[in-house]
C-alpha cells in the first residue's frame, strides 16, 4: 500500500457521519454542545445530543441508607426513587432547552436521543467509527474539582471514533493543533509520519505543530501556558500518558482531539 493509499483511507475514516454530544446539563457538557453544533454545521452532518438517565444512580436510590448532599448547602437529605426521577426530569428539561437554544437560527439536522442505562456503555454502543463524539472534560464530577470524569476517561479510551474533549474553564482561541512528534514508548508511530485529520476538524485550528515530548510531565510543562489551539493524541499515545499520570488531561488547558 502506498503512502497516498494510507492517506486516503485515513481521510475517509475521519469523515464524520454524525456529531454526537453527550449531555448532562453540567457547564462542561453545555460548552461541549456549543462546540458540537459548530462542528456539525461545518460538516453539514447530523447532530445527535445524547442524554442518558443513569441507571447506576437510580439503583442507588433503592438502598435505605442512600442520601444526597447539597453541593452548595452541604446538607444531607434522603435519596428516594421519586426525588431522583424528578431530578432527572428537570435535568432532561434543561438539556432540551439548551439544545433548542444552541441550534436556533441554524439549518441543522439534529435530534435528542434519550436512553436509560449506564452512561459510558450506552454512549459506546451508539458511537460508530465515522462519528465524532464531543465531551465536556469533567461533566458531573465538576463539583469535586477539575479531575477528568470516569465516564470521559472510559469514552476517550474505548470509543470507536474520534473524540473531542472540550474544556469550559478555558475560553477557546484559534491556534495550532499540537501533536507528539515522537510517540511515547509503547505507542505505535503514525504510519504517515504526520497526523491526518478531516478538513472540517482541521478548520478549528491554524495548522499543525509538532511537540518534541514523549512523557506526561514534559507534555504538561510544555503546555502549561498554552492559551490557543489544541492537542492531538492517538489513542495508543493517550493510554501510555494516562498510565504515567491519570490526571494529565484535566491539567492540559486546551481542547483535546483523540483519534484511533
């Protein structure tokens, strides 16, 4: 197979059939929704907003000792099935309103997909290789700080498609899409030597720029003051880096594009 053939196959693989936005009404997921709307508009692709009613959380309400603690008040109150169902219904209403507002005035195919199950498993089952999945970096875990949420972590490592990890804490500014010039030990090098991404994704950034780093600490130090552009990681590179530092991505102040 020639280099041109490899480039053509990679380009075809990255042409999105849909843009998926996993929503939970948190600040991070709603910021990710705005990014997903822009991407779908550029690609003329269908936008699918996915809201998953968390089955694990609903199961927790069955225990007689279950309680919830107010994020602002710190007060504890019983967690009942009825109160949890009401909370889910309110959250779904906020998600629906956010989607309606995000697509207002745009000629964009879109729909809200509501499911009940385990959040990560449901999103993985829905995602297809040609999609782009857009996530907020911390989601519902934002109340505990800037750690990368467990759902986001599983999705970026297991999704069969490109994943765009968005960070609401840092306003997006156009700049270069950085990539690892030499992959970390154990990660497979790029077949073509340089990354290939679809034009409509590349349009978010101003060209690509290699980073001469191989380790998580080096990457964090080099990007500590970055305030524009993004970071591109192959899934194999990401796996190696997260084994070095599980919280690395939470401290990178840029959108992160993860490709297979």
